[in-house]
C-alpha cells in the first residue's frame, strides 16, 4: 500500500525543486501566463486500464503518450496502487478513469500525487445510456458500460472533448481522428449484432464468472442466468454454487463464460456440474496479446468466442 506520509514528503521536495525551475522559466520567457510545451511534446495521459488507454490512443495517435496504470491481464477492481502508479499520475497532463466504483482507488492517488491534471470520468452521467444495477453490495450501478460498443462510443466522444481541451492546438486533429474511430466502432457494433443474431434465440442463455457482461448481453441479445461471484476477489459459498448450477440446468443455459485474467477453476467446476460448455478466455477491462491488443480486437474476440460456443 502507498505510504501517504512518505509520499507527501517526497512530493514536497520535488514541488520545491519544480517551483525553482518554474521561476527560472518565468524569468526567461516573461509573464504572459501562456503554458509553453516543447515542440513535438506529446500530451501525457494516464488511464486506469489498458482498454481505456487504447481508446485514448486511437483518438490521440502520436500526439498523446498513454500509460495504463493497471497492466495487461491485471484486475482493475483489486488493483493495489504503488509508488510507480503515483509517479505516473504526478507526471501526467490528463487522467482518464471509468468511474462508477470500478477504479475509485485512483482518486486518493491523484490527491497524494499533488497533480493538477484534469480527471476525465468516462462512464458517469452519459447521455442516452440505460444504466444497469450492480450486484455487488455498495455499488448501485454496474460499471462495465464499454462492452456495449454504442456506450464505448460515448466514452470516445468524451475523450475527444477532453483531449481537445487539454491540447487546443491540436483540437481539430483530435476531432477528425475521433470521428474516424467512431465510424469504425459503428461498423463494429453492427457486425457484433449480426454475428450474435446467428445464434438461435433459444440458445442465447449463459452464465458468467462475474458481473462484467450485463451491458454486452443487453446490447447483443444474450441472457445471463447467473454469475459465479459478484466481484473479483470474492469466493462463492457452496450453497451459491449449487444454486447457480441449478439455475443453469433449469434455464437451459448453454455455456459458462469467464475471463482470461482469472483462474478458470471455478468456471470449469460449475460447467462440469451443470453439464455445459465452458469458455475461460473472454476479455473485459484488460487487453491481451494480439489479436486482443485493441478494444476492437477485444470485442471481435469475445463475440467470436460466444458464437462458437453457442452454435456448436
């Protein structure tokens, strides 16, 4: 865990040194109040997850330098910030998070870092979004909106505005690349709908490892009959496992789906007990190796795995 007292002392020393440097810069450049950035210097952005980092990178291109705080294959819900996390935030020009309880650990990190970088919260108060209730106690809204591509498009619109505000010199470029990316995502959404529509309607009931896929299911016509855990890091009771197995059997669900960054043991056990197929390599908030190294690749991978499992 972060030692906040030590970090504040470290930051105070760096802040003093920074103040001296800024004073020298002011003396050399005058006092117009304009923030100067070296020519060719990329906007430094930190995002909590690799998925959000990819969305930023697709819009910003070479004009942004994006770092993801949670590494590939990491679990955002249980991520434990470190000194390197704080340093990345401290050095950033813009901070991007999902919100809705998914990555709230970021806020004390920003506070401890002393960063004045704007924080962009992508999932909260979005227009034209039908929010779904969260299953974990204390979380009123499920935060995994981006697995509905239409909602990811709302994220991208907010990212475009944030980059344009943070770097107004290149605002037009961000809006142009953002528009092109939105066109690709619109095509991706139509493809996903067409692919899953090929599954017979009676075969579209599934169980999931945790509550990561309700927006995906609602968007593309699946029914989730239950989940093994409410959130990562929790262990279900024997009674909860028995109840889920019974729900799978009585509903006629065809498969149990779990994500690649979690141990497959529980999902395999439930699927075996229920007598259904198991898929343990879906992705939600973390990217993986190619072809799952972009958000578009993630959606295509998940859709193809779902279709393959439910049409065998």
